[in-house]
């Protein structure tokens, strides 16, 4: 009766493995292109036809294989990349399981042409797992794998293929991800004879991004660089003002390998707290580098997932990294002619230090010909009673007075609520306000927050309340109107996208209490506003994801006036 249990013939085992590794044409593209990269290719060329059903071809100029290796390569668990289980720790190659080639060859008409030296070459055909005798082939150093009739012998799987356009899109995406991971390698993709992707070798990652998606998109990105102990977080985070509710790009790479990790992306999004409109989803490209033993890459057959030894630590670091990228004034939008990029370093001096400190010091000085510090104060100009202009070391800054004040108040209020609060100004004649039932409830629910920003409120009779003290964020502050609007917002669910109650309250208060556009400000007030903005933690964005400040780089002025 022991005849019930039998070791599967290897072709059947390969087809089963193919079920995990070769889900669709995109997986074939991914596995073959990864092999090309592992072989040290400088240029990876991919062709697909009919969404990959009729043809997938991946050619490389990598190290190639001699005949013996080529024959081994199409056998299950044959790999040149690891020798023992211990090698899995910190494995640096894309492949290591040794199952892609046999799996693909078991469900298609497979042909491999390879040469290790450009002199000798081998052609190997495998049809549905059955290999033909190897033949001589003439070709340059490198390897070409051609896959025809994918799933020809597994009709059930073929039925699951989607429309060619869909399969093409997914396959293109798979190659795009590899192109992001390896800017040092050129990639091209032809779909039904048409070139849809062709990116040259790039030295900087941002150049690769630009080659893939164009300069306008690349220009919306801020660089991320952050180190937390053994973990290095780099990549790009989109400026909050350019984030949109749909169509964002979100990529996570761990030790150079693309992974699906919604938690890392969520942590990156958390870094945007209070700088982005809650409905908007900024594009994110997160590259994590950490020691090999801090992450297990072998938890998924297609290696799309990894397991971190300390997930919480990684998420924290990612959040901090994004927050740090949004913090400098350089995170504000530069005013440039279309198609021109600002050299971020020119305005940030590599870090926020140069242009922030210089104007701060100058601004803090009393205006007039010579202040106590012996330096003249930096002139500020209010235009349209809405914007404040001033000079920085790197150009001209233009601040939106409402947005700027909103940011300043938000940070102040967060501090006040977390601490003891700020006593309000006692009114000689207390205010009486008539409110709706929902608004009264909102006052109740936020009583402590209101007290800490300076509103001392008491129920009066029916639906009215008496207000004894009020905050005084600026001389033109209208305490009654602000409170009315604030409770209406809180009761009406405005800012509903904010997850955190305290942050939502602070954002609503900041928005309602800030100076408005169209208010003329005194020179001293302008100065104070700008000084406080530049001293804020996240000065470049208001709480709705709009910029507080735009910058006209001096180099742009010089270019426009022909001084360069
Ligand atoms: N394009 C290529 N160039 C050179 N060698 C290759 C190429 N593709 C596959 N190989 C060889 O074939 C082996 C098996 O490939 P594969 O089945 O994808 O397994 P893995 O990549 O996990 O090792 C690889 O380890 C490598 O030695
Ligand atoms: Mg492989």
C-alpha cells in the first residue's frame, strides 16, 4: 500500500513551483531580468508581444554561461548564487532559490542562448520541461532567454491571463521597479515592436526617475537621507503641495530589492503628519539599507516580501526620515522656469543651515541702519496685504502670511496643549455666544484643549456660553469669530481626515486663528511672523499641504536677466 506515496517527477514539481514563481508574464520578465542583473549585465533588453503570451525575450550582456552551466541552470534548485543555507543571510543577489528557469521552462517553449566569452556559445531548448540536446550558437558574451507560448501546456493557468494591455502594463511595472533599483544598468523594453521604455545608465537615482517618468514628476520630489543606527533610509518624498488623492507612486526597496511593504509606506506617510491634506497621497520611494542579518529576504517565493527583525524600529526611522526631508526650507517650492530644476543645494547649502540661519539672524536684528549687532535688519515687504517678501542668502523668499502663521500657530498650540497651556486674556466684558446643540457638544468634547489655548468657556443658559478669557495670537485677532468658526469646524467634521484628535484641534485652531490674507501688517509683525516661521520645525508647509513659502533662486534671477 506504500505505492500511494511517490516522489513527484521533476517536471511536475517544476510546474507546481511555476505556480508560485511564474504567475503571469510580468513574473517571467522579473525573474529573467533579475538573472541578467545577477550576471552583471550593463544593459538589459526586454521584448514582449501580445502581453507576453506569444513572446517574452530578455537579453543581457552579462557573464553568460558555458554549456555545462547552461544545462544545470534549467534544473530545479540549480543555482550559482548560494551554496549553503547559511549563505542566505544577507544574500546580495536577486536570485538564490534556483527555481525560476526550470519553472518557466516547464510551462512554456523555452530557449536559452548564452556565451561566456563571445567565442563559444550554447543554444538550449526546453519544451514544457522536456530539454532537447544542446546546440552550438554564435553570439556575443551574455545570455538571451526567449519564452514562447507561456502556459501552452497548462490551459487552466493560461485562462487566468488578463487582456494583453493589462499584462503589458504589469510587466512594464516589473521592469520599472528593477530600473529604479539599479540606475547603474541600462534598460529597454519593446512592446509589440514599439519602444516603451529606454533608460540609459544613470549616476544618480533622481536621473533614473527622471528618465522613467519625466522631469515634471522628478521635480516634485524631495531627497530623503537619514541614518538610524545600522539602518540607512534614502529615497524621495513628494512635496506635500504636489501630492494628489490618486495615482501616487509608492515603492519600497530593501537592500536593493523591491518589496511590497504597506507598513513602510504607511510609516513614510506618517512623516507627512500636519503637512499634507489628509486626502492626498504623496509619491514615495523608500530605499532601506541595513545589515543582512537584520532582515530575512526568503519568506516569499517571488521574494516580494521581507521580514525585519525589528519592524517597529524600521517604521520609526522611515517616519523620521520623511519628516526630516520635509523640514528644511528647501522643502518649499522653488520658482523656476518650466523644465528647469533648482539645485537644492544652492538654496539649502546642502542642509537647512545656510539660508535659514542667515535671514533669521538678520531678521531678528532690529531694523534700522545699524542695530545692536551692528548689522542692518533685513528689509521685509508686504505685498497685496497677503505676501511677505525678503531676501535670503540664496534668492528671494515669498511667504504667504496666512499659511505661514497657520504653521507657526499649529506648532505653538501643539506645544501648549502638550504642556500646561497658555493662559488667555481676561475680557472686561465677557462674550456671550449662541451655539447649536452640535457645537455645544464639540465645546464639551474639546473643553480641555480650548482651555489650554486660552479659551475659558462656561455654559450660560440654554444654548449660550460665556467666554471669560480668549487667546491673543495677533493684534487683529477676532476672538469671537475664531471661536465660532472653530466650534463650527469641530462640530461639522471639517479636517475629518485627521486621525489624531489633538492634531485636528490644533490644525483647526491654527487655521481659524491665523492672520488672514488681505490684512495689512505692521513691519514689526511681519518680522516676527517670518522669524517665527523660520524657527518652526516644519516651516515649509501649512497644515493643509500648501506651501507657506516659495523661493525664487538667485541663479534663476541671474539667468533671466542674462547675468550668467
Ligand atoms: N542571464 C543569465 N546569465 C548568466 N547566468 C544565468 C542567467 N540566468 C540564469 N543563470 C544561471 O542559472 C542559474 C539558475 O537561475 P534561476 O533558475 O533563476 O535561479 P537563481 O537565480 O535563483 O539562482 C543561476 O544561478 C545562474 O547561475
Ligand atoms: Mg533567478
